C-alpha cells in the first residue's frame, strides 16, 4: 500500500524524495543513450528538458491555483475553453494565411499573439461576468464550457474547409509534442512564466485562505475579487505559455494536482504546490525517457498523458472523490 | 457601533431587504428573528460585506464596510455563515489558525498560538475559528442549525459569554424564539425585508407582537423568570 506508507511521511520528506526522483529523471534524460559529441547532445537535450520543466511548472501551478479559486478539485483551466481557444487560433491562422506562411512566420511573434489572445479572452470573460448581475464562479465555468464548445465547433468548421495539406500541418500542431518544441520560444516563455510566478508569489499568503471558500475568505479580510482576478490572469499566462510551447495537454494538470492532493498529508499550498510541480516534472521527463528509449519515438507523449489522464479523470468521477 | 442606513437589496425583481435603518449598539447579544425570507441573512451578509447592497450604507465604528480594506474590517468584525463546506483537507487546529490570518497574514506568532489553544477548547471548529479571529463584532448566521439540544445550549452560552465576559458585540440570526428570549439583550424582528420590531426580550416576546410578525397564534409563559413562547398547537 504505497499511498498509506507515503501518508505517514512528513510533507518535507515527500518533497525531498520527489525532488530527488525529478533530479535523477533529468540526469537520465540528459545522459541516457548518448552517442556522439557532448557539445551537441547537451544543448540539444537541454532545450527539450528546459521546455518540459517549464511546461510541468506552468501546468501544475495553474491547475492548483485554478482549483483553489474555484473551490473544486475536478475542473482545470481547460474547462474555460483554453485549449479550444488555442486550437481555434491555430486553425484561424492557417486558414487565413496558409500553412506555409504560418510555418515561416517569426515564432516569437506568433507566440505573443497567441498568449495575448488567450489572456485577453480570460480577462474579458472574467470582467464581464463579474461586473454583470451574477457573480458566481459556477456561471463563469458554465460559460467557459459553452465557449469551449463554440471554439471547438468553429475550428472544426474551419478544418472542414481548409486545404488538406494545411490540415496535416495543423493536426501536427494541435497534438502536444515535446519533440517539436520551438527553441526560439523558450526564452520568452520562461520570462513570462517568471513574471507570472512573481505576481503569484506576492499574493501567495492568500492561497490557503481562498481555499476555504469565498465567504470565509472575505470574512478573514482577503480582498477576494481583486485576488481572484490576479490569480486568474496568472493562470491565463501560465496556461498560454505552456500551450504555446508544446500544445494542449488537457488532463495532465488534473492528474498531477489530484496526485499531489492525495499524497500530501494536508492541502496547504506550501505543500501541495511544490508537490504538484515535482510530480509534473517527474511525469513529463520520465514519460519522455520511456517514450524515446522504449517506444523509440513511435508515439507522442501528449497522447500517452491524455490516455492516462483521461482514465484517471473517469476514476475520479466514479469514486466521487472530487467535489 | 454598527449603523445601517437605508439599506436595500434586490434579488432579480424581488426586494429582499427594503430600506432598513438600524443601529446596533456596542456590547451585548442581539438576536435577529423573523419568518423565512424576511431578509435576516441577507442583512447580515451585507453588514459583513459578503454581498453588496443596492442602496444605503453600513458602517462599523464609522468604517464604511464597502470601502474599508477587507483586512482592516476583518480585525474588527467576523462572520460565520450557516453552511460551511470546504474542499481543503485540514486539521481542526489548522482551520482554527485561519482565524488569526487577519492579524498575522499567515505567519503564526507565539501570541497567535495562545489564541488558537484557547479557541480549540470549543468543540465546533468553525465557531472556534471565528472566536480565534477575536474581533469586537461577531456575526453568526443561524449558528444553531443542525445542532442537537445540548450543543445548541452550549453554543448560546458560549456566545453569551463572549458578549458578557469578553465584551464582544454578538449578532445572531436565530429561528428559535425561545433561545432568543433566554439569551438576548436585544431582539430585532424582521418581516418582509423591514425591521418590524426591536427591543428587549420583554418587549418583543409578547403574543401580539409575535403574532403580527409570524402570522400564527402564540402563548407566552413565564417559566423560571424567562419568557417562553409556545406555538405548537
């Protein structure tokens, strides 16, 4: 009974073990099966590793924070239509400009446009809902689902009328893959993630209070509306950065966040957040090692993650463990 | 002193609180009673800035609740709502420790530890959290809901003690008239979004007053020097 044994460990011990495992995974990824000159291998794999670590961090933090402000354990930012919006933007670009031009455009520009669109979308949606008559997060989530369906239908429609050659390119872009990381984007993504993290750090002392629910947070003096807005923007930035780097990974955040909640003895953020980040790193880097060394690049990591994550999601629903 | 000045609240087309003017003096235990939908909980939520008002102002010691920074108000006024469910997994001590958050912003001091230990003596975790917040004004929305007789009595004694020994201003929304009669210094009766009556238990717990508020027959008995209302048959 691994979970039982783990539960008895102090939180710091779990974090140390997870950190060590993550380090070993990183070292293995960098060195395993290395043939040829190190001066080529290290930068080449280093970029991939950096992308994976950035994505792991962003997805874990954004999911946990999103679940904190919505007070639930089963919804993730993708419920707000983020991945669908990403697909829509990609499809729209390729429909308008053609695959050749999109592929040849400056990736950094594309990245900023994608991030900007996603942040704008979430802020507009949030502002609109919170300045309107009803201010419930449930309504926000429902609207998110509707938007998701709308975006998905729109991109499906565009995909029907698109040039078949362009469609192949598009399909490739819409599957999460760590082999096609745009290395030009690493720097700018890291910068955005760092900025978002800094902002989140400044309101970090409110996280645990927010998890108690809106009314109790207000009663305890947290400026609830302001802080949730800040956190939502942070989540938008993190999700945009990671999605633009490797594509949408819908269930991955749910997977690592739930794992962190289950393994850690309490749900304080100072334990859950680092745990989720470390689990995400282990899963991504470890998964990529397995993928490269065992399946010999026959499949994409995104597909494996979605498969496992989807099963886990169903399990959560059936067990009714998550509210 | 809590001053409620011409406060109104509308849900959709329904006026739930209709231009309430009310002054809650400092100290003592004040009960708010009234039939369902009278606007008791809504009024309490507006005082504690959980929901905004459509018109009017509420001030606590001269601080406008809608404009005062949340953490300033949280050191003066605490609120406990009826249903408290949460997804977080915490020990009781961790939960109670959140009562110190307005004072320490999440960094516990030795003094906080003493507050927590004292509050932990109370059996109900959420109530202990509010007591641990140690504010001058304490608002409770139907704290007796779902409590059995023993726990209800313990709860009311506890609130009574907070008012008497600690000098807190306690405001409680109650459904049980007899608890209100036996434990309150003051009773405010609401009906249809307005304050129908206010006064001491002797003034409010009278057959004709209660009949006007609840629209059903009451008989008032003096038992052990307390006014007990019966309405069961």
